[in-house]
């Protein structure tokens, strides 16, 4: 039997349950929403993505530095092949990172990335990148992984980014669970990439 107190407190209980449900839903949506926000605005050094290079190439140049790190305990060796490249704004650039798995087991990894200074993130456009998909290295495998990019010429008109002289592209590799089809696969041949 409902008492007057039960009836009086029912709206409060319903509101609290609705609030808890809303907060739970927002906690699940926070990561995808933040990721979307960063990709749209370039916030936090998130880069842009394009399917082709720029149609406009300026005479101005910019230095692009490359940085590599990995989570603690991640067994690969990981480094940029070249530490710095100078490119014209709008010109297609190509950089390589080298990864080596010194262990006796296959190891899967995925790379997160950012650009510093943050104001330049939205103008650093990747066309192709090893970071777009999970990488699996077999025991003893060494590979060179390419990053194809350009700097959007719109950077020269941006109030904050137009004064940038050097952009640093950083990758951090994290270990992932090995895909089932790779766990028992024979060692794959690494793609041979010659850097001149």
C-alpha cells in the first residue's frame, strides 16, 4: 500500500534514476564525442585526413619533425627513419617510421598521434598512414611504415597557426590483443621499402 510519503517522493526517485541513466549514457558517449570534436577542430593536435594531396603548393616551407614513443612494456623498437624534413606548404611529403619486433612471438600494436603546436593540427593532413590500422609484427620482423601528408596552405591565413615554423608529428605505439588469424600465422614477409 502506497503511503503519502511514497507518493510524494516518487517524482524525486524518478528524476534521480533519469539523472543516473543520463550520466551513464554520457560516459559511454564521451570518448567518441571528444574524438569527433578533436578531428573537426584540430583541438589537441589532432590531424586532418584527405584522400589526395593538395592542389596548391606555396613557395613557403615548413620544417616537420618526427617523434616516436611507446607505452611502458611495449616490446617493439620504434623510431622515425628521419628526424626532420623540410617541405613546401601544400607539397606532398613522405616520411617513414621503423618498427622492429625483437621478441619470439607475434605482437600487435596501434599508434596514436598528435601534432604540436596544437594550432597546426588541423592543417597537418594525412593522406596515408600506418596509424590508420592495427599493425602486427612477427617474431624478428622489421618494417618501415610510411606516412604520406601535406600541410594545408590555409595555415598561412590562420591567426594563430600562420606564425608556426616547425610542426612536430608524434606517434605512440600501444600493444593490442593479437587478432585470431595472426596468432598462428607463419611469419609474414615485411614490405621492403627503400629510403633514398
